[in-house]
C-alpha cells in the first residue's frame, strides 16, 4: 500500500482519488469545496476542506510522508505552482500535475514536477488514433512516437501462433499480452505456441509507425 495526496477534487482529481482508493492505497484528498470533500470523504482514507497550496494545510491533512502527490487545481496556474512548492516543502518525492495547456505544462516542468498530465489532449489523441486506425480497440501513449495498443486478431492470423508470426522480427513490435475476450481473461507473457482465435485481441507496444503498419493488416 502506498500513500497518495490528491490536491483538487474536480472530475479528474475525484476520479483519480477514487481509483487509487479502490486499488487499496491510502489516499489523502484536499479541496476548498466542502461538497466535493463530502462526496469523496467516505471513499478515501482522509479528506479535508482547505487550501491545498498551503504547507500547514497539507501537513494537517497528513500529506507528509506520502509517496506521490497529484495536483489537479483546474486552470489556476498560480495555484498549481504554489501547491507544488508546498508539496516539495514537506518532502514528497514524486509530484504529478494536471495541466490545461502547453504553456501551463511548460511552467510546471520548470518547477521540476515528475510529470505533467494533459487529460483532454491525451484523450483526444487516443480517440483520434482509434477513429483513424482500423481494428484498434485501445490506445495508451507512452511518449513521443511510442504507444501501447490493443488490436483484434486479423483473419489471416487465426489458427497461427505468436512464434509463427514472429511480430518482433517482422514488424518490430512486442506482444505484451493476449486478451481472451470470450472468457474475459488477460494472459500476460502469452505462450508463444498458443494458437490465436477470432475472440482474441493482442496488446502490443512499439513505435507508432510500426504499430500503424501492423493495424492495417
């Protein structure tokens, strides 16, 4: 179990706090809106009403000693900066920050955050990839030019094994898992001699140009 601090309980912050709590982690949530705090209060370890940009408020909430903090304070860049500074002051080693624009991201990166998160942009990119690529079921961007994608098994691959297909050599992609949709079973590190069926999907990673070539089969 790890301890997480979530500062700001809009849609993103609330969803994140709830997800982390459901995974069994200890979550400390801070927001200035009593209604938002009441909503999440029964789901997380601790939720308090207060100004998440102030060190004393974060310490009172029990944020000291947390493993990770996430700042999600909407479009207020000044509040983002102050919250990050306060979290650094109490010694939290990994700080993630939700941003709303490229300039916001640049400012937060200058503050030395671990990573900036741009949910609207990332969702738009993922949806664009799914809409433009035939057979693509899921898309997760790993970084510039790299991603993880879930794709259906092309007709010509049915009844063949991963060893036969040798996708790493032929397409320069790595199969991370096979998803048996019929049984709703995810098979990590799949048996290379297991025959693929029409109810399987493949979770693959690699360069986006290689994955795009693969998805057109």
